C-alpha cells in the first residue's frame, strides 16, 4: 500500500519538529554518506533561504530609500558624533537603490553559494571549537563534522520557515524576542549532531558551538569598533 497523501505532506515537517523537541534522539541512527546528507540539506534549506533572503533584500532596499530622504536615527548621530546637517547632506548624496527586479535573479546564484558557505563556515569553526573542548578524541575526522553540520542545518532550516513570520507587520514585532530565543536554540542544536557523530557527548558539541559564537562575536565587535573609528576620523 502507498503512503497516505496527508502523511506524505506532513512527514517533511514533523520529522524536523520531532528532532527539535527531542534533540537527544535526533541523531541516534547511523550517519548517512556525506553526499546524501549534503543534498538533503540543500533541498530543504535553499528554497527557504531564497524566500527569506528575497524578503530581507526587498525590506532593506525600502529602508535605504527612506534613509536617503530622512535623517539618520538619533542614536547613530550620537554614536558618530557628527553634525546632523552634514549627515543629512551625505545621505542625500548617496546613489539611489537599484530596483528589486534587477537584483532577484542574482539571488538564484548567491543564495545557494551562501548556503554552502555557511555550511563550510560552521563546520570549520565548530570543528575548531570541538577540538578546543576536547571533543575529537575519537579521531573521526573533519568528514564527520561535515555530515553532522549538514544533518543539523537541514533540521534547523525549519527556523528559517518560522522566521518568515518576522516579516508580517505587527506580528513580526511581537515575535522578535521569541524568534531570537529560537535562533539561540537552533545554534546550540548543532551541538547534538556534533556530539553524536564524534561520540563525545552532546555537552561537548554544544560547548563547541558556544566557543564558535564567542570567537565570532569577538571578531564582529572588533570589526565594528574599527569601522566606527574610521567613520569618526572621516567626519
């Protein structure tokens, strides 16, 4: 007998939900081959990422167009310490934003590359974090990390689907904090896959993702401080 139609529709959604609710049981089966894990991740994550990126770009272009016509936020003026009139003149001199219709075809190329880049980035940094917390004693290699990341990111792509609610007027504002908490949980969720595939325990896997976040945050703060200093000098 064939699989009922309703079950076939629900399966792609219920499996990730069960995994997120019971992360300790999500990676109990033997790991799939790397190629299969990667293809399954791309099949789920790329379409959702295209939708999320398209909406983000569209909203950003709108915000940029409004910013050219208005003054920058008061907190930004205070942080930069510049004359508001100078900033208004500078914003008016900025070139107009391109039309969304000219940008979206490029997303069909950029988004898949971005997904692959994120997968590699997370694998490299999480593997380094796992090494720092002593999670590589089983010596299963970087390939195990790549498989773990692909499995975890396929499941956490559900967060991208839920994150689309953030674009709904009013509802997006109300859900801002819950969605932030969800992002934090999905970040840690990769640790369960890392722990299972390296046989080091989920706590070491989650610790590796925390190390990743700390290192990434330190780099981001350093870069932001450098850019702020350069803007101060330029103005």
